[in-house]
């Protein structure tokens, strides 16, 4: 009897040790996911919509070469769904990876780590029909949703695969034009707070395709006319699927459908941390230090004086707590010596007889930078062609002849000779311009803008791509995101929740206009009452934030981590950050309906769904405690 008892106790000890060993091994490998506790990362799965074989440059699609039959828009544009999704995810700062099925096989370990834990909280399915795709086992997606609880969001007509239709609970029929309004059919987290009816912008001229499906095993929460356009479905695994219909090219012209996409991410993962821009404006002025104001007759003017800068720029900016973003030019072409020199120690009289006092101007700009009303940006190095020697030469030419050609005053595309600027030359000028501006103004510029919009566009000489490689974070004015991960040109959604509005400083977006009508600058604040005029580095910082999350093993605490790179997120070194924190209804109900929040270990309040993180670059944390303590 005693021996049996000893054996029983030993057996219990062995079982407990095995369980503890398994627990700690799994904990060391990662969080134990049960289908409800999902990681904060999105997998964007596409077909062959990405035209860069190196997976770095995301452009708006080129025209297909087909004729539409409409004189207003004769060229049929390529599909923009992938581009638009990349813009939206990046603008919200929701972490995502792109899986492209024209170059990748669908493997379960794309979506799982080596310990079989899910890597993604949800999958956005945007796979077009194409002969260029590699063989794909779509049952992998079924496994992720039905067994691992990963979410699935599919859009428009990108649901022709039978396995995807089964996961959505719909049967795809086809798409035909319709301008019927959309209407909400029931109460649901994804559509809460939206208008009961809405339309796709810009109205009846967009020829949008309405998709038609037969709903088999899903709920319809939005219709267009009589046809379902947003459906949802839940699985015992904890997986959830959403289909968002309509035209893949026009889908995201609607604010409501953009909001539905963002909410769908929240609903399928259970939580979300993202940034929106309801009230912000980025105001820009170009050209201080530019070469053309001394040599180009029709663009000829003296720099703003220190007194003018203080009176007409700094004073109204301080009054309205606003920031003016300025594209500075750090190098000046000395025609007599045939070389570059620093711009801001120049004081001379040009060949037209006009005095240029860049030293006085610099004192005014320095004051605005110290006061926080000027944001420093880069306008290249010289704002003039790199090659001023080759025929037709610029050096020593006459004012009324060769120097009057505007093409000389573009730095990153050879608009005088009708060619491109080689990649190495552009890259040197971008990096040197950044270094000179930092030395001149004490600030590293994060936005790059090619002077006069003169750029090179071929793949290897692509100006935006090179600016991303040079370490800039945004290509201006409105070209888009620059990063080490990707470059996204053709940015969209300015002036909406998804992106700030970009506006030109009055009267003409340049210091040229201010030298003629300086009093007009302040009138912009009457045009945009109540708006917050921000420095572009704030916007760039959010775009480059790296967010992730982890659950504690007991499922009672969720920690969302934000990491701010000291270069791209330099604005956050001295400013707190503000994020939308969203928790889905089902997760809140499952966790008991109550929670508390801490930011960097201190108590935090959520106001209008926004949470504030203290200032500082580096790592920060938001802890959501569902224990009720």
C-alpha cells in the first residue's frame, strides 16, 4: 500500500514537471495562442499587382493600354487596390507584411512561427486572377482561420477562389456597375457610428462595379441597393472573416468603407492601435537658398530679410500655434569659381543689380527654428542641374539666353537636355544636402522634395526610391512614404482621417511670393479655422512607428509595444504621442467588460478613444489589464 502511494506521488510529480516544462518551453518560444489571443500584425496577401520585382517600390499603377471609350478618362488605369491598401495600412501605422503570390508559395510557416504560434492576427486577401501566380495551396488559409483563429478580410472581386468563398460564407456571382447608395442592415461593431446610408465618391461618374454574391453562411451588415456588400462570419476557432465588396479601384474613395476596413482589422484581431488625422494640416514653403532667384529672370528676387521673416512669418505662426514646413537649399553655385559653396554665408549683388543677403535671412530662419514655428526640410543640394559644363553650358552663359532656360534649375531630372540624372549622382546630392542642412541649421531633415518637381523616373534612377535609400522619411510634397522597408508613391486620402491635408503657404508656396505680398501669408489661418498646422516630422514619425503586441500567458493582460526610431521619429523626443486604441466588443465581453490601461507603467486615460504616450524615442508600452484590479 505504501509502495503504491509512493508510486502515485512520483507519477504526479512527473506529470507536473512535464506540464511545467511544456509551459515554460512554450512561454520561451512565445505566447500561447488559443484563437482568441491574437498577435498585432497583418498579412497583406496579393497576386501580381506589385510591379517591382525587388519588392521595394510601390507606385500607382500605369494605364493598361486599353481605351475606356470615355473622353474624360480615355486610358483604363491599372488596378489600384494593392497600392491603396498599402497606403492605408501605413497611414494608420498598423504593422503589416506583404506576401506576393507571383513570387511566393503559400506555406503554413508564412503564417506560423517555428513553435506553431500564429504570426498574424488577420489576413487581408487581395489576390487577383492571373496566370503569373505561383502554385498556391489555399487550404493553408483555411487552416489558419478554422484551426488557429486567424482573421480573414477579403475585398471586392478578389474572392474568386472557392476556398476563400467558403471561409467568407458567400458564393461569388460577378460585378456590374451601380451607383446605388449603401445602407446599414443591422447593429454590428464594424459599422457602429457610421451614417445609415452613404455613397461612393465622387458620384455617378466613377463607373464603379458592384459585386454580387449569394450569402450562404454569413451575416450581411451593409447592402448596396438590395445586394450584400459587407458580410461577416465567426468560427469556433475564434477566427472571423469579413468581405468588403464594391469596385477594387474605387472601394476606398469612401470614408465609410475605409473606416469599415480599419474596424474589420480591429474586429478580426480583437484590438487595434492606429493613428488618424481629422484636424491636421501640413503647410509648406519652398526655395529659400535656391539658385534660380539670382539667375533666372522671371523668378528673380532677393531673399527675405531677418525683419521680414520675424514680422510676416514668425509672428502669425506664434499667434496661431502653427508650424511652417520649409524646403531649404543648402548649396549655392558660384559662377565665377565654377563650384559649389554654402548658401547661408553668401552676401552679394547679382548681375541684375539686386542685393542678396542670405546671412540676414539665415538669422531670421534660425530664430523661427528655435521658437518651434519652422520645420526644416530638404530641397536637394543646389536646385540646379549637376552638370553645368556640358553643352549647352550654363557656366558663363548670358542672362537673356541660356540662363533664362528654366530646365537648368532642376536638380534631379535633366529637364534642360531631356534626360535623367544617374542614381549615384542623385544619391550623393541627397545625402550631402541632408548633411549640409544639418550642419547649417542643427536639424536633420526628414522630408525630401526635388526642386521644381524635376525627377528621374526609370527604376534604377527613380528619385523617390533613391531618397528612401538616402534615409529620408517622406517625399514631398505629396509623393509619399519613404522607408527602409518600402517606398510608396502616389499617396492618397489627403485631408481625411487617413492623412493630413497638405497646403501651400500663401501667396504662392514659395518665398518668391512672400517677397512681393508678404501680408497675404497670415490669411491662410482664416481659410482653415480651428485646424492644427503641424510639422511634417510629426506625420513622418507616426508612419515610421513600429508597433507590436503580446498577451501574457494567462490571457489577462495585453501589452502593446510602440518603438520610435530616433531618426525617423525624432519629433517624439520632445513630444507625447496620441493613438486611437480600439477594443472589439467580443473581446471586451469575453474578458469581463472592464479593463484598465497604463502607458509606460503609469495610469492612462482614454479620451475619445485616444490614448497618450509620454514623450521620448525608443520603446514604449501600453498595458491593458482585464483582471478588473
